[in-house]
C-alpha cells in the first residue's frame, strides 16, 4: 500500500516519470506472495482496500499479459479440462474409496 501511495505522489510531482507501479514500485514476486487473507483490509485505519488493488493487478497480469505463475496456470488448465483443480478426470475421483 505504501508503494502505491509513493507512486501516486510521484505522478503528482513528476508527471513525465515513466516508472510504472507494477515492476517499478511493486514486484511481481510481492504481488503473488499475497495470500489474500484480508488482514490488511481489516487492519487499515483509513478503510483503504489494498486487497482490491492487488486483485486488479493480478487480473491484469493474467488476462492481458498471460503472466501467471506456473502453478496457477496448471490449476486453471485442470479446472478447464477436469472441472476441478486436480489432474484427475471426474470419472476417476471416487476411485480412492475402493483402494485398500
């Protein structure tokens, strides 16, 4: 959140600066490290919703740049192909009940 504030202040003071919020102020590693637990929203005394900013940047990365972590891409492919995040077809999901 502090990086976002610093970027807004920079844009107001130096409108010709080309440093972007993503990769300039917030790294992609920091962005994907967030567990979206909502603690930052609950703790913010100003009722700012930093989780919304994080989710919007993530959405931009996935939808516009196709730049999601490999584990997320695997999960999305499994959901598309198997209707679940696991790499097993629906017909095989109950097989564990018959194993000894």
